[in-house]
């Protein structure tokens, strides 16, 4: 009995820490507006100044992969976004992603871009947020960009004209336009979308204006949408 007690903690399945699971429309990316099921995981190792999901830093509940899959199965969609917090902190994220792919889901993962995505299944669409100076968590290691392919997307959240100029310079220097879709998001309530649109058109870079449409539909502070 003693031997079994000692072994049990090491054989127990690792669970996922989940803040919320909900059904809405994708508010961002090139799939903006599509019905989508979301899993928001708990925990993040960054503290961006514009973060709108700080409620996911702590708390949440432990769920096994089977429980997450059962909850997602209730929704009439085959598109799932795994987000956070920072989803790559979840050790079982690759396995959950593969479970979903095996069930015919289109799977996207939204990450802050400062952790490797190499462990995720290749078919997963990676949405990588390159942290601008205005975020307070400036991206210094961009090696994650070398782990992406043409189906993945790179996002910059723009907090000022300086952020935009920094982002445009990086896009050009790394020839990102030739590698994957580029998303430019105005920090909500900080940068006027009209200003960002003008900067984008003036710059000539090939990027997509990336408005958070869920905030325009339900308001900036709504959860579960």
C-alpha cells in the first residue's frame, strides 16, 4: 500500500487550468466574425499595460481534457480558439490541440509570442502577438517567428505612433509581409482606429487593420463573448 501511495501522484493525469469556455464570434484575426468556441486558460507570465483579460491571471478551475472536449461539443461550431492568459503555460495544450484536430476542428492558439510554439501540432493556426514598446513587455526574442509558416498570423497591438513606426520597421526588416498575414490592432480606447488606418495607408506595408469587434458589439468590459 505504501508503494502505491508514493507512485500515485506521479501517474495521475495532468489537468488544465481553465478560466472560462464560451461560444461567440471570433473578434480578431483574419477569421474575425466567424462563430467560434473559446477556451480561456488561467495564468500568464507577462503583465502588458493594455491587458483586457487580467481576470484570467489567477483562479480558474482544473479540468481534464475529456471535460474540455465535452464542453466544446455542446457548441454548433468546428472552430476553436485556445487563449488566455497564456495558453502555452498549459502542459497539456499540445495534446488537447491534437484531440481537437482529430475531431475535425479548426484550432487556433493565441499566444504572447515569448514562448516557443514548436511543440504544438503543425496544423494549429498560431496567432503570435509581437509585443510593442507600448505594451511594457517589449519583445526581445523573436525566435518564435522562425517556428511559424504561411497559415499562421502575427499581431502587433499599437499604443501610439511610436509603436506603429517600431512595428512597421520590424515588418520591413524581417520581411514579415512575405511570410504570413500581419495584423495591426489599435489598443482599445488608446489609439483611434482612424489614426491607425491613416498610418497604415501612409506606410505602404501590407497588413490588416485588426479591430476587436466583440468590444464594439458587447462593450469593452463584457466577459464570455
